[in-house]
């Protein structure tokens, strides 16, 4: 691989780590960079997971040290996520991305509208929403549904997790992002185990990108904690719009 492509990937990995740590969606930067550099599609997905698992783990630790993580949801959700994302990665070959993209675009547009029309959502915690059935629902949605999607396709997983935690449990955006990182570690591990066992991971490239991804993730987590929920909300909207544009280009371009 040419030196300029390697440098592009390292910069993309750092930027992806920052975005992932704040609101999720780092694959929006890292995966296209791998594809542009000539890495085959499945190998790019697998190598992206290798880099991301280090970044999300780093961000999860940073959040856990500085803000509240909903362990009652995050820990069982992460355990389920390993299995669900692994099943998603295994099933990815038989499910067409062209079928999934329009549905994901609709969901992302609904997320953008929801966040825009409800400016108070995620601004402050809403503990009255937290009930036993809602906790169970949050674990199922995050650990099974969203995690399975991450194994199949991936874009927006962290964003979907944050929205799930704010709407179902009433968490503020920073706490939701902190809890989402724990689940996201599980999804990355599950998908990586399957893709790695099939020989698709470029280990040398992935580990080099992981170093930059961790640096970006540390900076992103600290930025989100310092700047608060208003900042996370703005970045969330920007990332959602960018993901819709990217998926639309892939589908119709």
C-alpha cells in the first residue's frame, strides 16, 4: 500500500475515534477510507472492526472514570451484543446491503427529525421513565436488535444506541453515550471474532489504525464530558445527516 494511503487511513482512524466516542458513527469516516485505499470490501469491514474495538474500549474506560454508566443495561447488553453481532456478521453474506440501506436511511431521517423537534430530549435525565419493563426493553433493543444490525452493516450503531437509551430510559446524551460505548465494545468483539476466524482481518494495518483510533477516542470522550449534552446533540445531528447522505450516495449514486 502506498504511503499516502497509509497516512490517510491513520488520520481517518483518529477522526473516526473522536466521532465514535462522542456520538457513534466513526465508521462513516474509517470504512470509506479503507475502501478508497483499495482494501477489498469484506477485509475493510473486518479491519475496521479491529481498529474500532480498541477505540470503543478506550472511550468506554474514559467515560466510566468520569460519568455515570448505566451498568444494569450496559453489562447484560454487551454480553448479548457479542452473540448478536457475531450472528449478524455470519449472516451478512446472505443479506443484501441494497435492501437494508433504504430502511436505515428512513430510520436516520426519523432520528434527525425526532432530535430536532424535541430539543429537550437528552438535555437532562428523566429518571421517571426508568421502570423494569423499560430496562428489559433497552437491553433487548441494544443487545439484540441494534447489535445484530452492527454485525450485518454497521453505520450508525453508536448513534442508534444513544437514541435508544435517551428515549427508552430517559438518560441524558452524555450518560447515554457512555453506556452505548460498553455495548459497542461487545458488537465490535462479536463481529471481529467471526470475521477474524474467516481470515478477513488485515492485522498489521488494523493495529496501526487502532493506535490512532484510541487517541481520537480519548480526545472525543473528554470533549463530550467537558462540553456536555448540548454539544453532543449538535454533533449527533451532524453525524446523522452525514450518514443519510453517504447511504443515499451508495444507494442511488
